[in-house]
C-alpha cells in the first residue's frame, strides 16, 4: 500500500521532504553530475545537514559511525555505480555492524542508459552485495514513496542498509510527491520457550554456561541485567570479538571479547557446555587456516538463542533475570585509575595512559588492529566511555567512523581514534572533513611502518615469506610523514616516540574543540 503523500514539485525535492519527515537530518555526500538536482534541493529546503567527504568510502564510513552513536540513520549521497563501488568496503562494515543507512545513488537518466555512457554499470548488482534493500526509482512520482520504504528499512531494530538508486530524470522531472513516514517495524518479541530454556540452563549448568553478548546487548542498558544473571547463576559473560559499540569503563561490566586467535579462543571457551546467545553468533575464525577448524568452541557445546539482533536485548535479559529471581546488584568496582606510564611505547603502557587521561564520555574508534588487541584489560578502570570496533574486517573504517561518530554525538563528546598507519591510508581524507566540520577528534596514529597483522598472518596460513613478500608489507620506503599529511588536510599534528609525550599531547588536544593528530612511533 502506498504511503500518505504530501505534494511537492520535482522528484529531488520530494526526496528531501520525505527524508526530513522520516527523521533523516544528516547527509554524508560525495555528489556528481547525476545528483545535482538532489544537491540543489538540499540547498532549497532547510532541515538536513550536509557533510562533504572527499572519497565515497569516507562517506559510507561516516554514515556508519553516525548511526552507532545517534542510533538513527543518516543518508549517504554517492555518484552512480562507480561511486557506490568506492564506498562498498565501509558499507560492508556497516552491515556487519548492523547499522542503518539510506544510500542515495545517482544514475543515468532512464532514456540515456541504452547508449552505454562511460559511467553506466549494473548499479543494482553492486548495491545488493552490501545492502538489505535495493530499489531503482523509475519515475519522479514514485521517489517519495520509495524513499519512505528505504527509511523504514534503515530505522528497523537491528539496522538495515537501504540503497535507493535515482536516475537523473526521476530527480528533475516534475510530479514528485513527498511521502509521510511509514510505521516503524517493531522488534519481534522474544520466544517464551527460549526464555524458559535459558532459565533452566542457568539454574542447572550455571558454572559451565556462557552468556555471549552481541549488538546492543553490549550497551549499558543491557549490562546491568547481564550482571544480575552472572551473579545469580555463576555463568560467564563475554562479548563477541566483532563489536560495533560496547559500553565500557567505570560502572560497566569488565567484559572481555572472544579472542581473535584459535588457540586463545579455545582456551577461553572450551569449558562451556552451554552458550546463550544474546544478539550474537557462535564464535568462528576470521579466516580458515590449513588443518585448523573453523569453529572456536568445543564441538560438544550446545547453543541457545535468547534474542536475535532484530529483538530488544535489554528487555530479554531483564525478563530472564526476573524469571531467575536474580536480585538487584551493584556494578563491579574495577579499582583505581592507573598512573600514567613513561618510556618507549608498548600496548600495555599506551592503554594504561589512555585510561588515565581520557575524558568521561569519550568515544574510542579502534582500528589499532594487531597493536590494540590487549587494550581492554588495561582500560577497565577508565571513566565511562563507548568503544567502537572494525566490524567487517575491511580496513579503512577507523578514521571515517570516528568522524561520523563525532557528528552523531552532536560534537559534544571527545572522540579518540586509535589508528594503525597502514589502514589509515585507505581513508585519510577523513581528516579533511574533521577539519572542515571542526570536530573534537583526537587521532593517535600508531606508526610502525608496516602491515604488522599480515606478517602475523603469514605464520597462521603456513606460508614462508621471502624478501619480495616482506617488501610488500613494508611502509618505510618512503616514510609516511603523518604530521605533514594531517597538516595538509587542515588538522594540527605532532609526533612523539614516548608514552609520556603521547599522554601530554592527548591532554592538550582534549582542551580544544578541534581535531588533532598524534603520530606515535612504535
């Protein structure tokens, strides 16, 4: 059934009115010729903040980071199929993060497509690889309705990547009609049987049961109920390795993630005969390795689904705690803040200094890759904060996610990017947007001049790297000068090779409302 309509003029204007009516107030954009009427409509109609990204993978990464903090979708504006292709890596990450995004992708005018102009491609095929919903609007009269459908998908519980492909003539033709919002898709209710089974498992096998948290079950609203269950039953609590956003620090559970490597994951998980999944999946390897299993748990483990990603984890955990008659509890005291550390950079020393100096309410955008896998155990005592991770394995999301998160938080919270140097090169244009928007983002650029994770992966796959292979993983010839790169993008920067120098620079940057980059030589 068609949504209710509000009269507009051309298709592009109906699109803008529909986006605003559906709660979309931010558009991350890298437009081209095919999108000019939409750009003009954004100028003519107040209500949407437009944020320019200098490359499409920055645009889609910003939209992902925005959703993770704002908990509502933004729009992205991409130029035809090739522009969408440029943004697919971070759309892949956004889908794995269960974010909601409305992608507006321009396309050739319908009557021009048969001539196979240079930018013509199978845009729908590209979109389907990283979208939950795809539609090409063929007429200006349908733009408003189709946009309302896209917004409905992006707003649903558990997120949704909706891609609306807009031929030029559907934008510029008259006859557009803005659509009123469609009803939100309400989360499905947890299965009562699953609740009963989970309660029985916790009563009978508490000591050998793990509650594995994923998605929004890792946020503060869910953690109190999870802690009640752990204290009442003696069960274990962990989070998935892939975390879009996790509430951490004082007043939160000191959750550990399922380890990355097979050996460490098996050591952590092998004792559990039952695992209760709350918005999560059974743990598996990031890759398949010769002679090693794909699963990271005991094959005899029995899994039970309490709630899926499209359900409300806080309600499910609270209901389960009530069924268990689990008493109210105080959250664990993680102990005092660590003292600041000095000397040459180490993962442990850097993490302790981060915990010691970060402001309350900070947002960590973590693409530290191999250097940062041990950060958690040294930051439990930090002030309350949110930690965002790379979710889909497609490197290059740290800088744009940090940028989008700063905007999603209204520019009121300090964002700290923990950024490996190799993956930073994938989306360094994010720094320019941070400067343009004057965002409070501190990037700690972890500069080891190599793709360290791939050096580790050589051993995992059983390969024997020689000089040619190692040269492909080396970033030191020529050196990347991150201070000059950042300054060229309009971001103030400094370099240090000590822990105390990095701590001092972080504190200086926190005193400003502007972006700052610290190159930490490690």
